[in-house]
C-alpha cells in the first residue's frame, strides 16, 4: 500500500490491538490516555514516517499498551505486590553522553544492589524470580534484539553500548504511561514534545514506574535500587513527590561535547523511520529540553535539596572512576565491598572506552554553533564548575 493511501491508526484502534494481543482489558488508571492520544495525533500529522516507520511506531505503541495491560493483570491477581516498598533509591540525573552509562554499569556490578536490567525493562511481565533470573528466556530474546539493532544501526554501538543483562533506563515504563522522551528520540513530533515539556503531569507516570519496580522486586530482590534516566531533570519535582527519600547522582560535562552527540544519536534513530529528518530541529529540540531541565533541577537543588546530590565530573571519572565510586558510597553511607570493587574493576578492564570505535560527528551539520551553545549554558557550567574547551 502506498504512503498516500495507507491508513494510520488512531489511539482507540491501537488500544484495541493491545487488548486483542493480550486478551486483557484493564489498563488501570487513565493517566496514560492524554499522552497516548496526543502522541498518536502528533505522529500521524507531523512525523513524516516512511511506511515501515509508521508500522514500527504503531507496533511500539501497541507493545507499551500491552505491557501496561500485563502489569495491571499481575496486580489484579496479586494485590499483595503493592505492599512492596521502594526505599531511598539512588537515581542518576546525568545528561546523555556524560559518562552516565559507564557509571550505571559500574554500580550494577555490586551484588548488593538492584538495577533495572535491559531484558526486564523491555518485558517486565511475568515478573522475574530469583531462582530463574539468570536463565530467563527473555535474556536470549534481548540479545537478539540488540543484534538486530546493531545490524540496523551499526553506529549505535559507538554511542550507547548495551548488553541484555546490563542496566537500562526506565524510559519504557514511562512509555507505558505515554509520557517519555523515548518517542521524540526517533520521531518528529513537535506538538507532543511541546506538551510533554511544558504541560504534562508526570506524577502519575512516576507512580506507574514505581508500580513496575515493585513488581520486579517482588520475587527477585534485592530492593536497594540504582536507577538512571536523563529525562528526570525535566520533572524533578514530580519525581520527588513519588520518591521523596531518593538520593541523586548527577554527571557533568562540557555542553559542547554533549548536545551535538545527542543530536547525532537522535538522527541515527530517526533516519530509520523517516526519509525526511530535520537535523537542525533535532539540535534545537535537544538544546531546549536540556536548558529547561537543567534550570528546573538547579531550582530544585536550591530549594534545600542540594545535600541529596552527588556531583561527578566527566574527565576525572573517565581517567579513574574508582576514587569517585568510593566517594559515592561514602555519600550514601554504604560500604563498597571488596567483591563489588573487584567486579567493577573487571568490568572497566573488559569494557574500555571506545571499545566499538569512537563516536564521530560534525556539529555544523546540525546547525550548532559551539560558542553560542556554551554561552547559552553558562548558567549551568558556572553553577557546577564544568570545564569547557
């Protein structure tokens, strides 16, 4: 069917497809509906998807709806899951391309903590169990997904190296509430992005994330969570409402080394879904949300929350992360065990920076003026003493 005659599904049709796929009916709270309807309307009107891109987008929406249905089904059959407690999680707020992935991977090597694994982030239901977690068939499925990603996006390995059992952001769970940056990473959806950044209520979204975390730890402890998601800087007040005892780490790097790299990542994803990708728009979009988020998180810190944050600068962390890790554990008031440190050192040795090659890009292709960019973000670099070139 041609692009001109192919019919695009609306939100109600995608919900019906998810119900049919799962044989389930209950989506839980209605918090997801506004985001779903705005997302689908924005994508159908603005995204400029190829036929394959439109099909992939709709499949992803159905997958997130299906995941939400499955989460609610487990709660309906096991209401005791809600008695689980998420206590004082450590949440990473670092911008993309600031060393936050490496930090998450090092933290994940500590056997005393719980982190969100790639395979369970993609498919949290059925909830994992301690006895079978390392042989779960979803691990092999996740490996196949990553292999397919590497074939479709060969440059992604240099940008965001991933493994099936490695740490993953909670973007997919936010996606189940249809308030997530995961959609704008591959789709031209300015109407949705405007609503998401400035009008969306993320409190129900984080409640849903917490709901899924409870489900995951229910039969598979430990419960000492280490999470990471750069989106959180945009909605730090909402996050704080849902996780009022959270502690935070925040990674820092010269913004001129961050935003062009993020823009290139968005472009790499977007070109698989569209033949008409606007690089300049991608750059503006990322600069806008980054500024907004950084201003919001600075305001949050200055309202008496600064003591809850541990700051990490890119260069010293890249040079030698282990003094930083020791300091972080002191900040948490926790012991960095010999086993955890040995595992972290082994990960570091086996995963050198640029293992899959260097990530190269040209800021000029995105219309980015590095001098103007640094000037725009002086409020950030001065506040955190971030060194610029």
